[in-house]
């Protein structure tokens, strides 16, 4: 974990009588043999003291949050975040941010404000020694997530720690300590005290947890934990009206979420969830109507763009079975052209209807059949000159007919063929 800049900073801090520590995910990941990324440092020095220390050095210092005692220190390609040792007090409930901060010189008091033992190991840069007051090194070696203090107290301070625990356990391939898990389950309502945007953003990271450290099936473990914690209802509020125990079985019926890539992981999850709700609770509803309720702004904090993408995917999923002819399939592809890559990734080898759709999609790409009127080899001006039309509406009608003609077969989208077609249609 050592480098030139860290050693320099450690000596500068030590001249002020303070040791400088690497802490958090950095020390944990070093023990796990995971390559370091973000560098988090901590010491007893406050921002104003560090600023004075570094003023005549090559290091740049910038205060990030003075109330929390956070700052960034950089020099060339080197960059780290520093936090002053502190104690925290929280509002009753699961609110994310502390209401009162008190800086301290006592590292043991700083330990007590942290969440999990694996994230509470301090590495003294000057002495090259670990300081571990909570058996964090042992828990890292055993791959166990355990709270620093009593779990009830840790989750009462900050409800977001429940979702963060799930994400980190999944990312790292850790198991969650039994007492910690039970306390999280009892405190799951703390998520109600958080803004839905904050909770949902953490959830979005959790369902992509297999990508952080390339941990196989980490995204499946994350959903399993969230279901067992009664957490799905907190992410998608419309699930609250259904039987809790049955909703918690959702993780056993995953299909598309399992195979979805990072870019369309949420689509896969919502498709699975809509199918699950229809099967167990809402037989008479369409998947689209269920998905609309799941992703409604009142029930779920999801971006408008993502919601639109998900609903298009589900609408296409429900509509593909009605396609019987090549022209129907190609019109369908044009309608959902922005969604086709998601459909291909989720539903390849799904059934004959999708096989038929993707065969036409491949045919269109291979034979350069147009996907929009802008791909045509003619335009409104050519139509106007060919049939001597001036009415823009009539020209638009002919252009649409040309487009439909061009998708019927390969070779139709040439200027010569389209002009010939226009002459016949324009008579």
C-alpha cells in the first residue's frame, strides 16, 4: 500500500504529531488481494491544520465537506480523500446523515462511528502496522460482514447501511453474520426515513455487484439478501399490498435478471418481477400494466428514460407472439428499433416467436434494409420532382409508402426501384 506520496504525507503529518492512516475499503481490499482503487486516509488533524501543513508543498488541498471533516489531497496523478477522526450523533430513525459531528484525536472513537468491522481496519503508513480494534482482520479472512457495534445501533443510525451491507457482501463474496442479518431485517423500515432516490441508487449499484470485483453470481446473491430482508417492498412500494412471505420468494423465480448484462440489468429484473406478480397475485392484468405500476414515480424512484426503456421492452415481450409474417416482424422491428439490442440480449433462444423476430432483424441488418425513412435512397424532393406534387401531406404519404415497400425485400431500397414505385403509386 506504500508509495512515495503516501510516505511523504505521513512524514509531513508526523511532524505535526499525527500519524496518517489508510482506512476503509482500501485496507480491506489489500488484505483480500484486490487491487486498490480509491484511497481513503484518516488522521486526527482537521482541515484547517492540514491546509497550513501543505501550503508550502507541491500538494494541492481542497475541502470537500468541512462539517464532516473531509478533503482531497492531490499531486500529479496521485489523489486521495482525507477524513478527520470524528464522533457522530444521528436523528432517531434511519436518516443517512449525522445531525451532530464532534472531531476527536482518539482513533478508537473514530472506529465506533464506522459501519462494518471489515471496513474499520487502520493501516499506519509511517510504522507499516495495522490497527484493528474490532477483529476486522479476522472477519476479512473469514469473509464475514459484521457490524462494529451492536447491529441494532448501527442500522438505527443510518438505514442505508442495510443496502450497502447487501451490496458489499455480494461484491466481495462475503456471508452476513447471523445477528447482523436479523437486526437488519428488523430494522428494514429504517429505509422509509431515507429519500427514495438515495435508496434506489444504492439498489441499482447492488444489482450490478458482479461487475465490481468480477464476483460470479454476486447480483443473484444481492437480490437473495434483499428478498430475505423484506427489502423488495421498500424498493418497489407497490409490492407492499401483497403477501410478504410470497414476495420474498421472488429470488427463487429469477430468469431474465440472471442473464442480463450490466446495461439492461434493470430491464431483466422488472420483466421477472412483472411475471412473478402476474403469476401469484394479478392473473387478470397484463405484464405492461403491472410494470407501469411497479415503476410508477409514486412507487419507485427510477429515471424517466429508464422507465420508458423498461416499458418498451415489456410491451415488445407481450407483442412478439402476434407476429405471423415477415412484413409484420419488420414493422415491429422498426417500431422497437431502439429496444432491439435489449430484446436480443434478454430473449435470444426464448421461443419460436422471438426466433422469428431475430431472424428478420438479422436479415434487415445483413441486407441493409432501412430502419427509418432517413435511410431511404430517395427523399421528399425526389418525390416532388418525379410526380410533380407540391402538397407536403401527399408527399409524406408517398414517402411512408416507399418506406413500407423498401422493407418488404432486399434490393427494394434503390433510387431506381423507388422512383419506379412512386410513378405507379402517383398515378
